[in-house]
C-alpha cells in the first residue's frame, strides 16, 4: 500500500479523510489496512466524522503509547446534514517521557472563512486548558492571506494561528515550492500544516510528491524541548 510505504519510518502520523466505510474505497477500513502492513505502529485512535451513509475522519497512528483520546467539538458549517468535522486529540508518550498532545484537524473546506476562524479559537481554548505541549496538524483548508491564491477573508484561520505566536511552523512568511500541498498534481496552495510548540526545533519540513492523494503529505522532523 502506497501510504503505508510512505509513513513506515515515521513516529507519529496524522491522517485526514481516512475511510472507515465508504463505497469509493470498497468499504475498506483504511487505517486498519495500514496497520496490518506496519507492525511498528502499535497504537491507533480515530474519529468518524460522518453519519450519512459512509464514515470517514481523522486518524492518529503512533509507535509510542497513545492515551486520553478526546473529541474536540468544532463549529460546523452545516451540522444538520449529519456530517461533522471535529478534531481528534490524544496524548503521545515517547520513550524519553516527554509526553505531548497531538491534535488532528480537518477544517471544513466549503464553509465560510468565519467558521474556520471560530474553529481555530476553539482549538486555542482547548490548548489553554492543557498541561502538556500541544501539536496541531492536518488539513486546515486555509492559508495566510498574503500567500498566493488565497481566497479567504482577511485575517484567515492561518493568520490567527501564526499571529498568536503560540506555535511555530514552516513556512511562516513566504511559501516555498517544497511546502506547497494542494493540489498534489500541481500544488499552488499550502493548506496542510504542522504547528508545534515554540520551544521545539524544526529539523526538517517538506512535502512529498505523490499522486495517491489530492494533497501532498508533509514529512517533518522535530527536536522536542
């Protein structure tokens, strides 16, 4: 499986739009299939964000113990339709004992900018209640207003994230070719992000050219504080 081959050397992985039961993926449970081919990923947590005929959502995979699974309720574009885009959080405990919270997000793409901005504020509210460092990763469906091809209102959800100075990410100012994530066949936007605590150090941060997804995945390496 192409995804499994790509992430086999990773320590922690966030998957968006993983299918748990959907006709276009032949009703295959995506992350269980990945886990079968990758014995080193011993831990998995997921949230099914849909109740309308098929199920898909966010998944966290980890080589290290995962605990304290939480669903973070986010503002919704159209909750009456039976489809939600809530965030998934869990505690990761690596061998060095420096535990942290990982939050998997996939903000709604067809909502107005306002809904995505409110979602960021909900994530901030969650973060402020935590005693552990927080990492937020996934498809934000948002890019800074100053970035090329931005169609959001100013300030965007990403502007709020960056201007908060609560996290570091890459790129902070100008997008580079190796950081563009969407669409995968000819990327022009940075919609996918990894935000880590300011006392962490970014050692490597780049996308991978793939065609098995409409988004290019981000592969990153960090030094925890």
